C-alpha cells in the first residue's frame, strides 16, 4: 500500500518526537525536563496511533495505545503530582 504524504508526515513526526522524548527522559535533568519529555512522548504516541489507524496496522495501534497510557502516567507523575516531601 502506497503511503500518502499525510501518513508519511505522521510517521516522521512520531519518529522524531519519540527520539527527542527518549533523549530528554534519559538525561535525568530533573522532574520538569523529564515531565516535558513525557508530554512529547504523548504527542509521539498519538501520531503513531493516527498513522497506524490510517494504514490499518492494528498491532502498532495497540502498542501505542498502551504506551500513550504509560506516558500519560509519566506526565502525571512528573508534572502534575506534587513531589513527596
């Protein structure tokens, strides 16, 4: 199946945001940077889900739906929840 420019764009956006987020989380530069890394992971997962749905790749859709939930937990833990004192 030939990909449309939209699907190709979604996949590249997902790839680049995933790489950026992984780098930010791996730096361990504090809660704020890690939290924003998870926000970028959320954007990446949403892009992967959109691209996977458009190409009817249900395994990739399932994987990134679970990752979206994990990344939302990361956003909550690092940006929303108050750090235990």
